């Protein structure tokens, strides 16, 4: 029986494993980007020169205006250090002084970045040129309420700015449909109350991966951010090597939608059938920095496994679980059913991640390969392993030695779909 050696990302490294070649259905990867030509900055400049439904920045921004540029924190695979310099070039051509620019790191409810992390995030040249700050969910201004009842409480420096430019990466999101667009402002730069209310909509119909129209989370965050106003966006798609393969600039909704179309073209990957075993990695660091972030890959993998099959979920999680609330929900759970019942009667941010995992566990068995201690996973139903080979051996015990296998090395970036 011929064997094939494969590998999947795990932190800064890879985990290797061997499977029978005839049992491999497919290695599911994002579509190749033939347009990638190696000059990422040129690609970004081209997007800024021809924005979607907006004039170039240099044509409408004026000297003396206070400019806020919103960027993602280090848990996101956003090429911020390559997006910011071309934007600052545009602002300089518009006559804007560096002292009138503030770069705001959208944290949501993630931890604040250290000064060293801020410098690495934006690049030394930008860090030493303009002011770079963490968003503070305690320092917000109340601007109103959305039609869904979400209080719109946003970071004060954004409210006080004359112009808001939002940077971000584009990828599938398991309940907002896609990342990017206005999402960096709400929930990215909002209060805890705002984030909790918006995320609470994830339990409603339509809040799912790859869906924008009729998605209550996406519609709510766009309505709320529009109360403040987002003047311009620059969103990028990166490949599995973290290279920029496409960039979209301009109107907060029109440019975002164009970018989402490209994400779907790249990431909605057809598969021949659902597999008995799906091996999925979030894509390595920083996508697997903690379990909270790596969960997105698990949510995509469930589309590729047969009911009752096994997902072997690979994520280093060097910073642990990623949320105290998430941790407590896992520790306090007695079963997947218990978590789902709890989220139904009390939506809690952090608990929603535990509920998303519980939802997957109702459909498939999950073997979790990480650096976390087994006791950290609680009793929700995850089966912990510190070795991929042992996780696979246990999976074969569940499915039989002839199991059909799919491998998703970059599960955060693909949405498997069974071919019609």
C-alpha cells in the first residue's frame, strides 16, 4: 500500500504525517492567484490610485484634517506593515502632516498590544513617524442605537477625527460572512456593550460563513458604523504565504463587496465528497495563536466531514485559550448540549466561541492537537492530543482503517463545498 507524507502548519513550524495515498480524497487549498507578480506595494498603490466609487485620497483630503487610520491587531493575518506606507504616501500628497495622523489598532475585546508589538505590526518606519495607539473599549462615545438595538459606542479618537480610513484583510468569517469593510470599526473599535450586542445576533438565521445579504451581524455592524461614518477602506487578500494577492480600496461597502467576491472565488473550494476524516490546520501563527482564533478553521472544516466523522483539528495555541470567558465556559460545561442550552438563554461574548465549537461537536468527533494541557479543554467533548500521529490513530479507530481523508492545511481560508 503506497503511502504519502504530508504536513500542516502548526505555529511557526509544520507537523508531518503519513497516510495511505489511495485514501486521500484531496488536499483542499485556496485557489492559486495567477495575478500575483511579487510587487505587493505596487498592487496596493494601484488599488489606491483607482478606488471603487470614491476618488483617490489625495484628491479630497485636505491639510489640517485629523486622520484616523484603523488597522487590525496581531491576531489577524493582515499585512498592515505593507498597507500603511502607501496610504501615508497618499496623505502626504494631500498635504497632511504626520502629526495629524493617528493609527488605531482595533482590538475588539482582545488584549492590548505591547509597544514592541505595535512597532512590529505597523513597521518601524511608520511607528517612528506617526502616533500608534491601541483601541480602548472603555474610552468610547455613544452615538445612537441600531435598528436591532445595538448601542453604537465607538472609540473616542475615531469619533473626534475628521476622516476615518479602515484597513483590513479579507477572508471568510463564521458569522459575519466575511471579515473586512466596516467590521474594523464595529466591533473592532467599540465598547464591550456594543460588541456583545452585535455578536449576540450570531444566533439568528443568516449569520453564517460567506453570507452577506440577510446576515443580521453584518447588516448591524454596517448600520452602526455608518452612524459614525467610514470614509475609505483598503482591504487585502493574502495567500498562504501571507503575500498580498489582491487589494481593494474605496467605498466602505462597494469595495468590500468586490473583495468578498474574490475571497469566494479563491476560498469556496469544491470537494468530491464529505470525508470520514478531515485534518484541518488554522494555517499556523498568528492564526493559531490561541484557541479562540483557531476556531474559525474548525467551523470551516465541518463542511467537509460526513455526519459522525472525525475532524483532526491542529492548532498550536501558544497563548492559551485566548479569553477568560471562553475558558470558563469550557471549564463549566458538562457537554456540548449544555453549552448550546446555555448560550440560548444567556448570550455572553466568549461563550459564543464555546457554543460554536459545541455546534460542531454535535455533527462530528473532534480530536484537538495543540500545546494546551488536556484539562484546559473541559468536558465539552473535545478529545485532546499532543501528537498528530496519535490523533490520527484514534480517528482510524472511530472510522475504520479505510477511511477517506481530506486535508485542509489553511482551514481559516477555505470553505469546502461538495461538488454538485
